[in-house]
C-alpha cells in the first residue's frame, strides 16, 4: 500500500492557486529575451487578457555566439518585476550563474535552468537551496537518466519544486532546430513524480510547428507548454523564427481551451 501511494504521488506546485502538475495544462508564454518595458507590458497584458497567468522572458541569455544580443541583465529583471506587479503574472526567467541566483530570486517567481546548464552541478545545488520552483530544461544531449539525476541534484538540497521541460535534443536531423522528444515526456511521467512541460519553440525552432506540437504535448498528457511569443517576431532580438505573434498566441489558447474538453 505504501509503495502504491508513493508511486501515485505527484508533485503539484501551487502558485497562489494556479497549479502546475495537477492534471491541468498550463501555458507559459513570453519572448525569448526581455527587450524593453513596452514589450513586456504588452506581453503581460495579452497573457492576462487570455486568462492565463504564466509569463517567461530571458534577461541573461546563453547565446551560442558571443556577438549576439546577450540580454538586458539586471535591467531586464527590473522590467520583469514591473510587469509582474502591474499585470499580476507569474514570471519565469533563466539564471545562468551561481552568483546571480540570489538577485534573480528576489525578482521572479520561477527560476529556469537552461539546457546548456543542465549539468552545471554547482548551479543546480544553489537553486536547490532556494524556495522558488525551478524549471529544469533537458540538456541538448542529455539522456532521460541524466536529466532526472540533474533534477535530483536540486531536490536533495531541499527544493522539491522542480518542473521538467523537454525542449528537444540534438540529433542528425537538421530540418528542425532540435528533435522534440515527446516519448521522453511519457518516459519521465512513468519514472518520476515531477510535472513535465514541453517547449515546442526550442524543440522545433519553427513558429509554424508550435501549435501542432502543443496539441501533441497535450495529447500525451504533458502538464503544459512553454512557448515563445513576441509582438513582432520578425524584429525579435533572439529566436524570432520560433516565436509566434499575439494573434497566433490567441489562436493557440483557443485551441488549448477546446482540446481541454477532449483530453
Ligand atoms: C530559453 O528558454 O530561452 C532557452 C535558452 O532555452 P534552452 O535552454 O532550452 O535552449
Ligand atoms: Mn529562446
């Protein structure tokens, strides 16, 4: 009986009533990078208008090329905090280094560990000592076992509120930016009590694939999605090709609402 209870145990993370991991399908949306206050206020407003609540936005950006836009840094944190206060959104942002964990934690609600840092063990331990929920993105080439072991690094420091995020892995295929491994979501659901969300933006690199892959994520029982949206994707300072505009976001929320009645 005890074993069964343990097996049935699911981690549910409660953000003042908005839960992740309770069977509900959440949508976390926002730009790849925080670019301006105006952009984030517009984004927070459309999120509020759609009746969703979770917003993302990177201000410390792990860019492949050192000459690409690196994010607004501390200034971006201030913008996120203003958007949070004005529109009552729950904000997630990436933290890239141990030194920044304390300051980032003061400004946002959810810490993101990016794919490139999935096995940065010092960083995992540090966020494990905070009381904020952590979205742990799967490493670019991480096995499921390595991903779950990384989650364990956070949890064994005391922070049990980990959300796993499948964001595609590197394969030989070049047509898409990454290969979105939806079967890994099922595997992790079998192996772990943690909520699992899917990032079809990084998972495919293509805005036209976000909606179909979001539906697929819903069909397999993922706990939600994280998607990149931008007021004008063509002008985005990063990841415009995998971002949808606000009209696309509105459509996506409509589809998700419809499908919630089916699944
Ligand atoms: C991001 O979410 O903006 C990001 C950089 O994602 P990943 O770490 O999955 O590449
Ligand atoms: Mn991005």
